[in-house]
C-alpha cells in the first residue's frame, strides 16, 4: 500500500498536469524523489553571525563547518552519514585536503555552490542529513539565493537566532515564509552561555512567535558548552548545553517517524503548489460573465403578443369600417334614387308622358347610370381609404421590430398590398363595366321601360281619343310616375344587391389579405422571439458550464488542499531548557 | 566657508521674514552653527546606543537626558537617537549588509557596538573584533563612512562606573583556585549557579553589569594582579571611539557644522522657494572648497575616484593634504609650494582621466591655501 502522502503528492502532480503547469509538476516530481530518499533533510538557517555553523559543529561534535567572528559561510554545506569521513566541494575544482577545511575551501571559492561532507555519526546514520545554509540577510545576493534554494528542499528547518537579541521582524518574516514550505520548523536560541538574560529573550521570542501566528518551539542551546562537553566527555555540561532538547526535537520532527516527517513535508509542498494552482482558478471565478439579461426575451415575447392584439384589432376595425361603409353606401344609394324619383314626380306634374316618353326614357337611363357610377365610385374610394388605413397600420408594424432588418422586411410586406390595389383598380374598371352592362341589360330587358313606354304609349294613345283631355293626362302622368318608381325600385334592389355582393367580396379579400399579413408578421415575431430565446438559453448554458467548471476545479483543489492541510500538522516538542 | 554659511543663514532669515516656521527653523540653524558640534548615536533598538553614549561620557546620562555637551576637546554635543546632527555614530550589531541609510561617507563613523558578542564573549573577542573592524574599514563598509570602530559599550561603561564592591567581588573570585573558577566561567548560568564562596546575588549583579566577556577579562587581569578596571577600559575600545570622533569630527567641526547648516537651508529653499535664495545657496555650495575636499575624500575612500595610477605616495599625500588624517595636512609633503606645482601640473595633464584631473585641481587649490597660510 502506498503511503497517503505519496498519494497526495501524486494527485497534486496530476492536478498540476491537468491545470497545465508542467513546471510545478516537475518541481513536485523532484521533491517526490528526494522525499523517497532514505534521509530527511534538516536545514539550519538564519541571519548572519547567529552561530549556525557552530551549531552544526556542536550538533555533530566535530569542527567540520568553518566558523568565524565575521560572516563566514558563503555556500551551503550538506552533512551526510558515511562510514569514513569524506568531503567534496561542489561546482568548483577542488585541490582536495582535510575534511575539516572542506567548507572553508568552498566558502572561499567564488564559483563553488556547496560542500558535501560525509561523517560517521550516529545522528546522521539514523536517517537525517544536516544542511548548514549561508546567512539570509541581504534581500538579494548570492548567499540569500543559495540559502533559499536549500530551504526549498528542507524537511525540517531550524531558524538560528542568538540570545543577544530577540527575534527581529525580518527573522519572523523569514520563518513565516519557511514554515509555509516546510511544516517542521523550530527556533534555536544560540549563545545562551554568554547572555545573562537568555530566558527573558526566549520568552520574548515565544511571545513574538505566538503574535505572528507561527507554531515553532524555541530551543535554547549553547554550542560552546556542547563542544566543551564533547571534549571533556562531560555529561552534565552536555545537559546544560541544551542540545539534548534539540536532538529530542529533531528526533520528534524527523527521526522518530521519518515517513510522517516526509508526509508533513510533502503536504506542505503540496499546499504551496495547490495554492499556486488555485490562483488562476480564483481569477477565473472572479472573471465569470454576469447572468444573461432577460430583457431581450421579455421584449420579444411582448412583441408577439402585441402583434396578435394588433391583428385582432385590425380585423375588428375592418369589420366596423365595412359595416359603416355598407350603411353609408346604402343610404347614399337610397338618397340618390329618391332624388331621381322626386325629379320624376316633378317632371310628370307638367309633362305629358305620351309626348316626352322617349326623351324621359333616355334621361332615366342616363340618370340611373350616373347614380350607379357615382355610388360605385364612392364605394370603391371608401374601400381604398379603408385599405389604405389598414395598409398604413400594417406598414407601421415593422417599425415595432428591431430597427435592424426593417428595410428588408418593409418591402416584402408592403408589396403584397399591390394586388389589393390592383384588384381595386381592376374592380373599378370591371365592376363599373359589369355594373353598367348589367344595368344596361336590366334597363334594356326590363319590361318596365319598354313595355311601359310602348304599352303606355299605346294605352295613352287609345285612351286619349275617348277621354277628356285633362283627366287622361293626369292618369297618364300617374301611370308614368308609378312605372318610373317601380323601375327605380327595381334598380335599387338589383343594384343594392350588386353593391352588397361587391362589398362582401372586397371585404373578404381584404380580410384574407390582412389575415395573411398578420400571420406573416406573427410568424416573424415568433421566430425572432425564438431566436432571442435560443440565444439567451445558449448564453445561460455557457455560463452554467463555466460556473460548473470553476466550481469543479475549486472543489477539486479545495479537497486536495484539505488533504494537504490535514497532513501538515505542526511540530510540537518538549520545551527543553526553559525553567 | 563658515562665514559664507553664516551670511547665507542671515540672508535666508531676511528672505523668510514673516514666516514663523521658517524663521524658527533658521534660528535653530544659527544656534547650531554657533553651538557645539552635534554628534548623534544612530542605531536600531537594542544596538546599544545609550550604553555606548554612557560609556563615552563615563556616567549614565541617557537615563536623564537625550543630549549632553562634553569637552572633546572642543564642545561636542552627544545626542541619543536620530535627531538633527552634524555627524553620526552609526551603530551596527555586526558588519554585514544591508547597511543602514544613516551611513554618510563624510560625516559618519560605523561602530560595531557589541563587539564582545561577535567573538562569543571569548577573552580575545575584542582583539578579533578590532581586526574585523579594520578589515571592514578597508572594504565596502569603509567606503560608506569615515571609519569603522569596534566597541564593547557594556564593558566600557562597567569599567567607567565600577564600584569598590564590584572590584572587591572580582578580586575575591580571582583568588579562587583555577580548577574551581574555570568551569564556573564556561557560561553565565554556571557563573551564577555554581557553588562559589562569593554570594550568588553579587555574581548575578556582576555578570549583568560586565557581561560574561567583562567578567572573564576582569578576572584574568585580577589574577595577573593587573587593575581589572584599566584592563576593561583598554579592551572595550572606548578609547578608539574617542580618538575616531576627535579625528573624524572634532577637528573638522566648523566644516561639518557649516555643511549641515547648508543642507538645512537648502532643504528649506527647495521645499518653499523664495526669489534668489536657490542661487544664493548654489553660490555658497559652489564656493565652499572644504566641502569639495570632503566630497573628494569620500570619493577616494569609496573608490568612485581613484588616484592609484599616480602611485602610492601620491595617494597618501592627497589624503593627508585633504585632511583625512587631521589638521597636520603637510605631514607627507615636503613643501606646499612644490606640491602646488606638482598637483597643478597633474590637473593640466591631458593624458590623465577627467576624474583624476578634477581631483588634482581640488588638491592644487588646497596646496595653494596651505602655501599662502
């Protein structure tokens, strides 16, 4: 079974690949390889002149790291277990020499990047390697760079701060940075042999660590006493040096359970990497498009309803107009025929039908033709007006659509009206023609006119011989009036029927045309609404997809981070020399 | 130069009449010009400012006041903290970068103020610290200041204020057998906690006052029957710092005072310009040969200007002529007139780089002043 931390590390490496960060994956793979190695890496770091190298020397009981009163360490020294003492200077040609001077040679060589020393020490043999890092003080500089590089590989880090002064903001900041990368950190308070108030300084340091929210034990030690104890083989002195507590601390951090230490280090590295992966995802979450506006859709739906309402309203209007027209046309016809009759009455008050009948007959025909023509013309003009009004309304409809495409839409929509107009024009010709011819036939074929004229002429002619002149004339006149009235009545009936038929015909044509136009406009509006709806739905779907993606990524990284956080329990150790 | 600065301050006072803040500022400049040289101890908390000042004065005055005038010879006002000053002692816990901004190539001395701790409190800690200071005086740090001095303020103060009781305690301890005493000197805890015939409370007080280094040093002196107090004073480095202040600051007090007054007036004129004042400041600055000398010295120290091509003798002569080693400017020069001719010839030598010719011109003018004195 693989260790849980290895699984976490592999999952994080996979996440790196998934989130397209091969650089981070590479880093983690390197870290994985080093974590799978046998030894845990303890890095000793801190500001210049705190006694880092001396601490390493005292810890191992050997003067392997060069020490001095000034800034001495220039490159990191890695101390490993070896059966016989060995030494190598990295990154530069080394003339060779005793193991004890290897770090001094590496420090002096401008091109050296480190020193590696193997020592037969039980502490190193139990699964630990020590790194004496160069001081971190200058914000930039080769020493700081080398130190930070060494810290990136650390499974446990010891911040060395001497007892002459409490932890500075710089040191706290540095420790905070290191603690993110490496969960096992401790502050080693050195030089307690020469500072009377080191207990006070240790207390201040603990308070400052607590204030900064850093979990790290403070271990006070004296390298001088430890070295003196090793020389004199003095157990009491060794206890005073505080190194027992430091070794205990290291034991708890790395030696007691190297797998757990590796797990903590892996978790910390993973946490940092996951945090880095989360950055872009969070940026993506912040940059999500806003919810799609429903305004367009609402507008389009409203427009469909409006178009329907308009169509219904126009049909009603057309029906009303036609009803008005029917009533007006009928009235007009009745009015005109009545006036003709009145004229006939007036005429036959004086004239003798016997004498004037042929002229009267011609006059009657002409007058009724004129009446029919005027009435028909008026009817057609009224229809034209109605159609015009509707056409204007229908024409206006596209203006309710979006301005785009109006020009395209207007033309086909207007054009269908031409047939209507054409029909009218045709009707006018053909209708009046039909009317006239029908009327002419009616008039010609009517027994009213010819037989009356003839019959009456015969009757009048015959009666005039026998009857008294005045009385006969009156009768003739009355007969002529009745005959004229009948004829006009017949004309009214026949022509009125024709008119109503024509009105119905035109009404139907108009209604059908209007229906057709309304259907078309409604179809257009519905299609446009559909388009808007589909666009809104597509945008919503895309947004939902993005949100889901970001949520999924965040959840995934969050889960990973949770696992990493759970696995990076901070280091807790006995407080050692504090009383 | 001092006279020119005096008249500049007076001109400025006339120009800023009616402006109470500027007038108060200029009055303060005037007072500083006629007052003692102001030397400030500048350093971070815990760098040992007050301890050092108390040690220099020989009594704990910083508990009562933040400034004190001492005779150095010549009045010098010591200031605790980064106030207005003519020159500064910049306290560094250790000679490592990053160096503080307070360092000034012309008017500052870097002080390794807790030098005994650099060597871990060993008996030879101060010897090693002095070597360290000398090495850094030649290096990057030295270019940023006039001198680098290693001091143990605690030791110096303890030596200056040592009581008869403390002396007696020291002598009692020194009388103990070596086998008994040496293990007790391994650490502070051992010194205060060991079973020694001297009362523990006295030992705690002693190590608090002297530090472990002081205790070790005083006991070794007492065992040699030497005076612990003199030994502490000698080792503490307080003498070196007095000498450094006297040489680097007190001998040039007038120039330093004029320089700080000129800087102050310049800052006022820049912040709140008045017609003609900027030109007046510029005229005085340009005419101040002493300032040019100081700047050239600083450039020579920092390596911005190098006269190494002219030979070691010429470099040493130039430094002496410019007053790097105090008022005895002709110590390395046979005759000021021939020196004048020599340096003037260098100033006119077109084969030399511009920077060297300008430097030679400044030195020639110094020679001319020395020759006509």
